[in-house]
C-alpha cells in the first residue's frame, strides 16, 4: 500500500480525496493551505473530515496566503464554508502545534508521496527551506494545471493560478512529479446516478458525501448548464495509489509567470519533434473511469472505518 501526506484546501473534492487517501493508502498526515476558502476554514474542514474518519491523523495548518498573489478563493463553487454546508457540523478537534511546512520537511520518507491538491504554497516553502527535501520523498502527485484550457482564466487552472510562483518552484524542483490537470480530471465526472447510489448507502461517509456532492452538482449546473461535476482532487490520490488506471505522458511542464492573458498557465510541451523540451512531469492523459469510479463509490459506501 502506498503512503502519503495530503496537502489540501478543502474544498468539496479535497474532502473526498482525504477520505479516499485514508482508505486506499497509509495517510501519514494532512497539511492545509489557503485556497478554496481561507486557511482557518480549510483547516477546520480538514479536521472535520479526519474526525468523521475517527482517525488519529495530524492536521497541520499551513500558508495563509500565496507567495506573491493576494489570496483567491472559490466559494462560488464550494460554498461559503468550503464544504457546501457540511463544514458547519460540530467538530471538537484542533490542529497540530506543528506548522505544515515543518511537518512536510520532517515527516516523509522515500516511500511517501506528497499529494498536493491545493495551491502549492506550502510545498514551495518547504523546497525553499531545504532543496534536498525532494530527494527524501517518493514523489509529488499534483492536481493542478491542464494540457489545454483552464477554469479560472481560459489558460489557467485554480490551484496554479492561485500561486504561480509556488507552482514554478515545485515544477522545477527535480522531484518525481505526476500531474492530474483539468484535461484528465474532466474525464472523472460524478452525476445524479452516483448521488443516488450514495443516498442508498447507510454509512456515515456516504451520508456526509451525498449532500456535499449534491451542492457541488447544483453549483456546476448553474455554471455550466450540465448536471455533473469533475472530482478533480481524488484523481491525484489515485494517480499515486492506482497508476495502472492512468495513461501518463512524460512532458516538460513550465509555469507562465508573466503573461497578461496566460499567467498561471501550465505550458506543456507536446511537440512531437526532437525540439521538445526535456520532460520533468508524468502528465496524466487518461483515466479508466470504469474502474476508478467504482473504487471511489466503494470507499464512500463503506460502513466500517479503517
Ligand atoms: C481545483 O481547484 C479547487 O477548486 C479544487 O479543489 C481543485 O483542487 C480544480 O481546479
Ligand atoms: Ca483542492
């Protein structure tokens, strides 16, 4: 079984990703970052998911703002609380006294993945503090970017757009990097059928996930006209735990920092000639949805916690 630390900004799909990581991997810790909602809320939401799992897992609070940008949030997708209303449930847990960057630097071994599903601020700070850190982890599985269009701007995806300077540092750091961008995560859509299956399940996880995903589906319907939602962040967990379900292509990925229309774009070199830049990233191009979706449903429908 793979082991991992999840760096996240819950976020509806982050919450689902934490649950999946806890079921399919050894989850060594959760670090939080400002992103979908401010840091106090992402930390509270992560604690709430860990409490729901009844797990003895540290939640370490991280960066309150990106390296250079003012914070950007995504309440229009994830709701005021970040969990489509589910973040307002009672929770009595507190964050660890260890800061996220300290935890990231001190905890992982060469067997551990860092699954990064929010803006990359914490990871960039860890790399800045100790550039040798990247040789002490197994790799970084990122939900972020795209080989094609973005979602905040036509060129940039939310996690990279939020902190492009941090993303540039991470993509240049020399670690093994797997990237699940929008080109991949848009293949992994939940619909009403998935929600009906959750509604029929009796466990706490399904009862937590169903209204949260129903909220997300409603928001996406308003935004896109289609009643389905891409579950971005669970893809980065699966890319580490079940790489056999993906097709990856080794590409050079660099972050645009200066463009007036393209700041935060992941520039993926997909040229087919020898002029193609040297690859630094395993870019996920396709996922076997027929196998991945039942895995997720099975996790959410479990009655017993690990
Ligand atoms: C990413 O942005 C956030 O809103 C989601 O949680 C995901 O990590 C998708 O662009
Ligand atoms: Ca996220």
